[in-house]
C-alpha cells in the first residue's frame, strides 16, 4: 500500500491538501524504508567487522542474537505451505484495511467529508512521524498529526471529535483490553523467577 500510494501521489494527478508537503513526506518515508531494507542484510556482517568497535561486546552479542532470531523467524515463516502464507496475507490485509478505515468512519460520524485514501494517507504519515516522539504508541504526536492533516477538510470541532473517536478505538481500547493480560503475564513471570516459584 505504501509503495502504491507513493507512486500515485508523486506521479498521479492528485489534489491533496498541502500537496507539496505530503509529496515530500511520502518521498522521505519511502527513502527511509528503502534505506533500512537495504542496510538490514549487511548488519550482521557489520557487527563482526572492525568498524563496529564502538559497540561493547555485550551490545554486539545482543544485537547479533536479535538479528539472527529475526532471520530464523523469517526463514521459518517462509517455509510454511503456500496456502497458509496466502491465508495469513489475506487476514493481515483485511485487518489493516479495517484498522485504517476507522478514521474514515470517525470522520463520517463527526459529520465531515474526506476521501478514504486521504484518511489512509493521514494515518500513515502521522503514525510514521509519531515514532520520533519516542512516546508509547506515539501518544500525542499521532493525534496532532492526524488533526493537522484533517483541518483543511472540516471544521475544528469535527476534526477533534474524529481524532478522539479514532484514537479511542485504535489505541486506548487496545490498551484497556491488553492490560489484564499484561498483568497476568507479569505476575506469572515474577512467580517463576521468585525463589519459591514453580
């Protein structure tokens, strides 16, 4: 979706609000993804080279273990039967299409009008930018980004209502549903690590 949206926005006849800013952000995001994907294959070899001396021995081993675990997981996934991989792809695509439709439905519910593609683009750019806030889930930064990109299309109150509903359903309810499971897992882990634990 990202590559298709970047190509459509940069090469197609789009009329986004903040057209130049959106195109520059999409191009930067695409270059960042390409750079990361290009660097990943050589990262394991780099950690063993003399150029990685700035990493302590513990950090180097930790990084290599993480990278090898990731590679083994990817290889195990790719060894699954084609039918299983296709089912996973279909279910994952359906999940993310539903997930990225939440803002569109929230905008409609708040009485605003926006194209589904614009709400998808808005979420993608805001969530990517919110990673630089270094807060869990991009809290605060994601809301500001989405709200700022929705403002050219609707009233301030409608944009605020849409952002609140979107964030409640896509983030805060996830936290509320996951909190009991997290506490249960933490309790089991602490019991296991305690001297009297089983």
